[in-house]
C-alpha cells in the first residue's frame, strides 16, 4: 500500500508539471499561428484522446514526460517525410527565428511561473515554523549522529555560529545554501570553550547519501521513553511510553543519549534504574548479564509537547506579504539547484549520490499523503524541470534554443539534416542518462 501512495503522488506531480510545460509550448505556438498536431501527457502507446480543432489531446501510457507535435518542427517524432515537402505558412520552420525561440522557451517559462506560484501559495497557506537556536542550546545542545561526528561534532555541543556569523534558527544549519557554500564551518561551545569546526568540501556527498541526513544533528532528546522493543527487559518488566528514566545504576540522567553508555558500563549481573510515571517513582533491579543482554530494550525516546514550547516560532503571512517572499524562495531554490549542478559537473558531488530518478523522487514524497510536502516537492521539481530543459542538449528545449540563438546571431539557419542528426544524438544521450538514473535509483534501494 505504501508504494501505491508514493507512486500516486509521483504520477500526479509529474503529470501536472508535464501538462503545464507542454501547454506553454502549445500556447506560444498557437499564438504565432503554428499548427499544433498533438498534445500528449506521457509517451505512446496512447491510452485516451480527443480532438479539438486541429489538435489531438492525448494521455499516453509511459508517464515519464510528454510532448507537443508542432507542424514543420524536427522533434522526437523525427517526421522527416514532412520536412522534405515545401514549407507551409502554418509550420514552425516558416516562422521567424524569434517566434520559434519564444515557442521553445514557452514550456520553461511556464514551469518557472508555476514554481513561483506554488512557493507563493505555500508561504501564504502554511507560513513558517522555526526552532530557535538559543532555546535548543539551553536544553543541552544538539544530538549528534554518526555523520555529524565524522566532521568533529559531539553530542552536547552548542552550535553558536555558522561561518563565524551568528544565526537564529535551527533550520539554517542544514539548508542547502549553507551545505553547498564554500569553506563552511561551525563554531561550537563545548565545556565552556569555543571551538571552530571546519566542514570538509566533500561533506555534501556524505550528507546526501540515503538517510544520512538523519544521522547529522538534531534536537537532544530528554529522558522520556518512546518506543519499547517487544520481548526485551523493558517490555517484560512493563515499562511504558512516556515513562521518565531518572537514573541508571545510581547515576542521574537528563538526556536519552546518556543511557547507552551507562548501560554498557553496568558492573555485575544486575542493572538498577529508576522510573518516574506520573507522580509515582518506581525502582527496578533486574538480572542483566546472565541473560547476555547489552541493552534494556528502549528503541526510541520522545520529546514532550511542552519540552521546547518556547523554542518554536510560527510565522503567518498575508497574501501580499507572501508574493515577494514566495518569489524569493523560489529563485533561491533555483539557484541552489544550479549550484548543486555546478558541483556535479566539477566533480565536487558524485552524480551517483546526487541524481535521483522516479524511484528516488517517489520516496521523497513519502508513504503518507501530505499536501504541504506534495506541493513543496512539486514546486522544486517545476523549477528543476525548467533548468534542466534549458541545458543546451539536442532533444531538449535548450538544444533548440541554442540552435535558434546561433541562427539569429549568424543569420544562417542550420540545415534540416544537421538538426535531424543532432536530435538523434540528443535522444540517444538522454536515453542513456535515463538508464543510468534508473539503475542508480535501484542500486540506492539496496
């Protein structure tokens, strides 16, 4: 069932984005009097279609893209027979280069506009929820996972600066603009001493690996039991979710991360601990080593609702406030994607670790239908689709833009034979890239 929810979100998002992208081409083409033969969401075989005027509108079986078939244009269909005939006034090739350029930029433009509108809508509908850094630091600093430890952070560190600059919210530590920046460093307060921790330039590689972001840093969990493993000591003696673990072997504890080390250091064959349940205090002394146990069976810890009540800041925005703020966020997202792409090209980020296809995107949507997450990812994908389509690769819109720009500057139109060959080369390249991305997605599953 989980995979069906992920797949449904993926198909809905991609179908919507493909539809608006291709609709951008269609509107521009029709505006300049070009004949649009077909508008398809998905690639053949065709599932359903209808005709209105000169255009057939179709939904096709392979939901990995879509296309608009404009008369007199060398595209995915490679309709070379039509190109051998005399140009007609309604054909793409008969129109001025500047009109053809606008048509090719139509889909990209609409994707950018849709991305911006989505970010504006999200800003207006959901606002922002921030966690104050100072409040987190008051509660014992940060919980540090293996990825954070790999760069020198330790549980209990209070991260006070980013790149020698003060910051306000927890989210600023891990936002893409921070992690993709040059010469990144964190300044921490540890045992009353300020320590500057430089972050390696290739850190983003490790951070991007599957689930590694969960092993970086987070809010330090207090000593309240969350989930208990069935069949182990905690389950057998009746510990419950919400119980507060006060001490282990006589050593007081305040944070969940203190427990494993104290349990491992248990001397003798018994372990002692104290639990607070409501107003009741319960003491336990249980056999431990003779059962070959290394843990008491607490899987996770919980953070009570009022634990960080003063740390959470919720901001709401009016409609007119949301327009500039949402627009800014959209273009910051686009800039982040361009920066990440540049690091892939330069080798700073591995393509295997950073590129995701349909499987990876479906996993990002998650197994629960969350409209805020759905539209957030759809907004990002819309901007990514616009950027990727602008790349000067034949068979993409950017390839057509490249050749049209050359034509406008040189006043020499590339031959149809050259454009046909370039289209074939581009399609082979994109097919190979698609195979690589699919294979990479499958490898990441394991």
